[in-house]
């Protein structure tokens, strides 16, 4: 009997890890699903908008099932006939951050969102799951689509020139970063290209990006705006720009985001894309990065380059902020009785799922924030917008402050394994 159980377990495990062959289920282009995400602090709903066919699939054709389990949401694609999971991806959204601010207790609000999956050969079932307060996923949306459906839109809205700034080969085995300009006029396109060059060079000064430069492609979409700059609502400054970015998101002056996901994806789909990076043409300090959603940085502040890598830590690495001193509008962002999914913070509820194995035996838990432990990987209290109850791996890291001299080892490892996932 024991032997039988062993064989069954083995078979079961084997099935779990059986690799999905891309060409059995997909064509090398993208199926895009647009939807409205709406609700308030307690509820959230998804309302389907449209499907669209896009010409490139930027992601891996080998790693189709998400192994990280990061993100507040999970997109899953099943082969409708056999119910086999053939694609999944975790992500976060601006809506979920909005749910944690006071306004969400008073009104309902809707946000436009976009989900991308490789283009299926046969009928699929698309699901979106959301985590509850205990971090357990629950299905909130399900829909079937047949790729022969003639309502899948095929028109391309924009036809801007796309420049490949860094070419390391096949986009299915590289991390493709697509730069989108916001607030650069036609006359400022040369400045945009110079800025892309500046940030691309900056990226590869920092580990682990430096070590893995060969695993990246960089693209720039030359999409001009009518006006220069961006919206600064708190200063009553409004500019007509192509992806409608703005400061003062959730009343945080430096928080730079956009809600115009439709235009953003109409632009980013012009190149193979794993990460969208919006360069906002301004010298005002600010940025934003949401996991597998988008990244933004100001172009001309003296700290822009560091903002750029910090935000990519969020957008690409699913890393949490390791600070707690700066003001944010979020309420109860983390539940201290639950282990957060982000790899670089812990509530110590399930520390062994985090960087426990990177700790030297002699390092005390929690680790005192003293000079003695300044270069040690430890468990330092403070992080994730909270002074107490959340712990971070190192006293100083780019996810905590831009004055740090590097990403901590835990953040580096998390980014590194993401780079590898996209490079196979
Ligand atoms: Zn870190």
C-alpha cells in the first residue's frame, strides 16, 4: 500500500510539473483582455470589456505557469476541452491600492485594466482570482473564448516608430522592457531617446541587472504628446499627454501613475513587452511601480536613475517597500497575522518561506539595527509602511532608501530568479 501511495504521489507531482508545450496550445502572438475593475474597500468586481489580438508575445514560450505566487491577483488560462492549466501570471493593480485608502470606504470607483496571455489555438477558459485578507486566492471572474470568435478585435490603433535600443536576440527568451514616453512633444522625441539611453545605461550599473545585461532587450515607442510635462493636480497643472500620467495619486504628491491602461497597452503592444516603463517628462520628483502592471519614473530629477531601479523592483521583482517613515495614504496594507507574498518582507508568521536560509546561525532574530549588523542579512524591524511587526532583510537597500548603495541580497536574488524565468 505504501508503495502504491508513493507511486500515486509521484504521478501526481509529475503531472503538476509537466511542462506545457507552447506550440500545442498557443500561437506566438498575444490575446489581450480589457476589463473594468470596480468596487470599494470591501468588494471588487470585474466587468468584461473586449478581446484584442496583438502581434507580439513578449513572454517566455517555455515557462508558462507562474511559479512565484506573487501578486494580489492571478490570471489563469485553461484549455477548455481538457481543463488543463496552460498559462498563469500573478499581478497587482492600482485598484487594489485604492481599496486601502479612505475614499474607498465612501464611494465605488472603477479602473480600466488589461490582461495579456499568449494567443490560444483552441477554446480557453480565462479566470481571474483575487486574494482575501488571509492571502488565499478566490475566483472573481471566469469567461470562455474561442480564438475563432470574430469579435476579437484586430485593428492597431497607433503606428508609431519603435526603436530597439538594446538587442540581445529572441524576445521570447529575454526580458523585454518597453519604454513609453509621456509628456514629450514631437519636438522632444530626441530628448526621449536620449532619456531612454540614460536609463538603460543606469539600469545595468546595478546588480543583479548588471550581471544579466545579456538577458534584456530594450524598446522605445516614439509616441508624442500634445503638451510637454504631466498633470500635477495639487498645483492645478494639467497637461494633455498621451498616456495621461499624473502626480498626487491617492493625494501622495510624489506618487506618479496613470489610469489610462487602454492607451498604454495600445502603445506597448507595438513591441514585444514583458515590462512597461513610462518615462514622464518632468524634473519633479516621483515615480510608481506595480507588479506586472507598469512602472513610471520622472525623467529629470537628480535622483531619477535611482527612482527608476527602485520602481522596477516593484514592477518586475514584486518587491515590497522596505520603508515606513515616508507618508502614504494606505490603511492596513499588510495583515500582521499573515505572511505577505512579497519576497523581501516578513511578518515572521512563515519566515522559513522567506530568507531564513540566508541567515548566519549567529544572527539574532529579530536583528538589532546597530552598526555591528550594518552589512548583515538579518531580520530588521520596520518595512512595508509599518514601524512595528514587519521585518526586512537588511538595514539599507534600494527598496528602503535611494541613499542605499545596492539592493540587498534578498532583493537581488528575487530579481535574479525573475530574470531567469523570463529567459528560458
Ligand atoms: Zn531589499
